[in-house]
C-alpha cells in the first residue's frame, strides 16, 4: 500500500479514536518499521507502533494501550515473527495464503524491502506443514504460497533451494486441492521445481513471474539479475516443459532514464511473449532507494501514457486468450453465488484470487463456496469467462 494511503488510513483511525469509536490504535507493518518514532510523535492517538516481525506482541500492546501506556517495539529483521496462536482465515475460508519466507536479498534499486524487512529468511518446513494442516482442517482447499521471493525458499536453512521439497510435502495434506505459487524470481527457477510442478496434480500450472522490464539497460539500472534473452529462455523453457502453464507477470513503466525506444522494446516483448496475465505499475520513487536518486526521472503524464499503452496491448492479448478457452472443459473453484441469478462465480487454475479473471457458471444446482465443479466454457467477456456445469 502506498505510504500516503497508509498514513491517511492511520489518520482516519485516529479520528475514530477521538470520537470514542475505538479504544486502542495499533500501527504495524512496513510503515511502522520505517517511521516508528515519527508516527508516535506526530499522531498522539496511536498507542503502539510494532515493527514487521513484532506481530506476536500485538496482544501485549493492546493490554498496555488499555492501561494508557504507549508501546514502541522495533523488529529484529534477522528474525521471523513467533506467532503460536492459530490463524484466523480472513480470505473466505476456501483459500489461504501461506507465507514461506520473510525479507529479501535481491536489493533492486527501486525497492526498500531489504532495509525494512531484512535479508531473506525461510520459515522452517515443519512449521509451514503444521500451519498448512491446520488450514486444511479449517476447510481451506487452496494454498497460495507467498514471500518476497518464493523460489529461493530453503537455501538459507537447508543449503539448497528447497521449494520443490516443500511442495511435495504440502501435496500430501488431505483436503488441499490446489497449491499456487506467487512471486517467483525468473533467475531462481530451477529444474527440480519445474519437474515437481509437472508431476504433482495438486500444483496449479500457474506461475507469477515478475520481470519488471525487458530492456537490458533498464534491467541493469533496476538491479535485476536477468537479461532480456535470459527472460525469453526461461519463459520458453517453462512453456516447453509445461505446455498448459499460465504465466502472470508485472512490469514497471517510467523507470528513471527509460526512453521512448526502451518503452517500445518492452511493448514488443509483451506482444511476442503473450503473457496470460499481466499488471503494469508506474514507477514511484521510494525514499532512501538508489532509483529515487537517479537522474532522468520521468514525468507522471508520460508514465501514465506508457502504462495505458501496455495495458491496452495486454487487453488484446487477454481477450484472444479468453476466446481460445471457449469450448474447453475446465475445473472451477466456486467463489460464491451471483445475487438474484442462477449463476455462480469461480476461478480456474489459471486465475489467482483478486488479481486475475473469473468464470461465471450458469446452473440451477446449489453450489457452495469452495466446491469444485467441471464446467464447459461457452463464452468470454473481456478478461472473464462464461460456462455451464457439465
């Protein structure tokens, strides 16, 4: 969440406290870690500021706040949060995010995460398996693996990248039907991981592979560790090994120094690669990063124009992809019922929640959120599909 929006939310909650609509105001996360003292000094309604790995201190902070005491707890960015209480699933019950690591070692020039959250630290496998088993017992059907960088999982703990081993263990958990992987660094994709995705039926043939750009000079200025050709090779290998894989990526447009020609090169790359899902962000200078100090900052109007051009191109690709799905049979996870209609909304393996497309399923049968249904696709509307039960 952008800093301005976060501050606005805190100020709004502070007004609620003034009005007596809440008893304690606790601020936690990246903003709290970075601007902890400023928050306490400038917003007196805040009772506690907790850093990024201090979530286990929230209950203590609430107790102290109700006694009228202020709390400032900084996060040790070499540690993982120690939370022993059972998770409350807030995503609707049928899917849940499983955070497998904290921090990042990449140090991209536009990103502040390593300074705030520290170096990459994997969560021990046994802890993740215990959490996943608990989630399955609560009715979760889909696990979505997240971290700042998922593909590096285990290297710090076990001496080698071990995401494939974690995946195989997660696949053994009864009740879990889908496992989805987000935030994969392209250069960290490895053969054992690809083979595991191919062999394990519970693992969605879907990867979120943020590339950010495709021009070699811009990639270097960003501190990224791949070249354009290496990206092409990685994407080609994934599609060769897993022909039905859906690839999502994200791009940054308007990075300092980006020329019109470099933008056009990125447009050509997107056109050639035909990503199944794509998001585009305009570059936003982050305080205390190398990119924010670079010359050649791009005007906001130009950034937005380039973003619009990329999204217009991707929209054409996405429409073609959706049209190509018509007539196919797909497995759908039901998300919920469409109000006042004999229809339900759901997702295929090609769609992560909240960021990708949906499929509308016409049926008079009664379905529940979290049910899986076989559906024949009969039409496409923009990014979404329409179908009926088989």
